[in-house]
C-alpha cells in the first residue's frame, strides 16, 4: 500500500521541526551579555531587584533549554516514525511515533504539530485494500 500522504506530511512536519531545532540551537548558543544589558535597563524601569532580575534570566534560559530538548525528542520520534513507515513497512508503529511527536510538537509549533497528528492518524487508520480475488462468493 502506498503511503504517500503520510510520508509527505511527516517529511514536511519534520523539516519544520528541524528548522525550529536549528533556530533553538542558535538561540541557546547566543551570547547573552547584550540581552542581559537590555534586560537590566528594562528591569531598572520596572524597579526590579537584582534577585528578581536573576530569576527572570534563569527562567528564560531554562525555558530555552527545555524547548530545545523537547524539539530534539520530537525530531527523533519523527525520524524513527518515518524510518518505520518507509523501510520497515510498519504503519501502525510508525503512526504511534508520529502521533506522539505531533502531540508533543503542538504546544511549541502549531503547524508541524497538526501535520504530524494528521499523518499519525492516517498511518493508524488506513487499511490496505483486499485483492478482488480474495472475496469468495
């Protein structure tokens, strides 16, 4: 059975997640000295203490790390699902991996999440057509 729809949606969703992963890596590796100076100036206008400022910076860095880790997991799940779909011809297992990747991707990236969820559901639901000569009258 051809699974062109599932493959196309998975590849598009995976590429968009890969783009987000590359952007996330770039953001995590950026030099924060300029950003911290701008935040410091903004915090002085808001009358924040040094401790509050440090907490905000820490939370922002932690959120970036968590988002990057989740994006890596999503990319790995998508890649495994695509491999299972293409090489192993295990549509149900691939559908589960792709569906999990889509659900994890949804809060972070809406469009790739929706594409992966649709591809995962298609892989789970679609059944191969039975040959005509297998029907007994």
